[in-house]
C-alpha cells in the first residue's frame, strides 16, 4: 500500500515536472517568436518593463481622481486660480525634496503689465547636466471659463505624477544628469496669438538661462547644460498622436516607439489593439510654435516636442474639458512616458 502511494506520488511529480518544462519551453518559444516578429521589444526594454511592474500597475484611477482635478480650473496669467495651481505644483515637488525655484518677470502685454511665474523643479542640483521635461500651466483668458484639459492641464499633472511615483528611482541615480521639470506661465495668447502675445514665460526663461553661467563651467551658459528638452502639450483625447519633429532627438523618439510597441505586445496597454499607436513613426516637416521655440532659437538642439498633430477640433474651445479626455490614452501615455524617462536615465545617460 505504501509502495503504491509512493509510486503514485512519483508519477504525479514526473507529470507535473514535464508540464512545467512544457509551459516554460512554450513561453520561451513564444518570447523568441515575438522577438523575431517585433525586434523593437528588445530584452533590455522588456526587462525594464518587468522590473517596474509594481509602479506601472499601481492605482491608475488615482491620476484622474487626485492628480488631475487641481489643474482643471480656469487659470489665466495673473489670476488667483493660477496662483493656487502654482502652490499645488510647488508643494508637491518640495515634499519630494526637489529644489523648487520661480522665474518671475513682470512684462508689458497687450493687456498692460502682468506678472508671470515659471516654476523650475530640479531633482539633483549637484548634477552637471539637465533633461528638461516641460509643459505650460496657464490657460487661455478667452473664452471665459476655459480650463484647457489637454492644453495643458493633463500634461502638467502627468509631470507631477511622474515625479511622485518614480522619485525613489530618481533618488538612486548616481549620474551627472538630472531631471528638471519646468512649468511655463504665459504660453497662451492673451488676445490674438503673435510673436509678442504668446510664450511670455518661455521667452523670459530662455533669456535668463542664456545669461546665467553654468555653475560647473563658467565658460558656458546654463542653456548649454540642457541635454534634452522634452515638451508635452495637447495630450489626453482619444485622437492623441505624436510625430517626429527634430532629427537631433530621433533616437529618443524611436525609444518611445519601442516602449509603446513592447507594452502593447505584452498586453499591458489599455486601448484596443485596433487603435493606432500614440507614437507614430512619421515625420512632420513643419514645426509647431510652442514653449520650446525660444530655447531652440538660442541654440538648444535636442528638442522632443510631444504634441498632438494635427490639432484636435476641441483645441481652444470650451469642449477641451474633462469630458473629452480618454482615460485609456492617459493611462497608456503615463506608462510609456514614465518607462521611457526612467530608462533614459538608468541606461542612456
């Protein structure tokens, strides 16, 4: 009786072991097959995704319920609402022990003198180089009550969310390059967009950094410490799609494509498989004027402009609100962008 029981256990053990081997072999074959079908999903990218699963799978609804609402208010330059949003950004980033500064300027505008305040948050002030991640946190004055969800409440909330969720990783980085978040004030025109009625904050900061000496090398200015300048705008609607703009950042853009491709292959994106990718492998010949322009004109070349192109029909209308946002697009972009940024710092920099 004992022998028969032992024999039965041995048989079960052999069967289970063979099934495990079969499943393992099948997984390896599938992984190898998918790697041949999709070379973008390289082992390094796949491993980076797997090592950050806990952060990627944390409560995605938290962004919509906690991070985004403080930005979804009318916030034209000089308003009390914008001041509240500014305090929200600064308090969240100071809580992470980032160095938070304000670039304040009083400028003569088409509506008289207005005070503009850019926010600059640096993770490691001892670093010699900076990768700037930027958005504009103001909204248009007209139409009255305009909140600008995709332009640019969602992008700014995404940057704050990135800093909060991945700060432990950024703190472990021993690099000469650090992340610098910039929230521009006064991107929107006060009346009619022109070279003089727009980009108030970014024009001022580009001038300030152009005159400021690099604290680590007095032979160059602060603009020369910018390794890359990544600007987010018009993100969150169902038809969010990006294109290549500048050849100097083709490698970075390709890396973002690779992360999206790999996430989709691994079944970790929220949008239907039939939906086109967010990061399209297409080049747009004509640039789009935005907050990166003043920096480009002063010699910053490594610019990555992540903006929906062509412009959505809700752009600069009252329909650019929370109701027009697609939560699956926001969730997918948050995953892709956070993996992309952390990978760049852990490997490329």
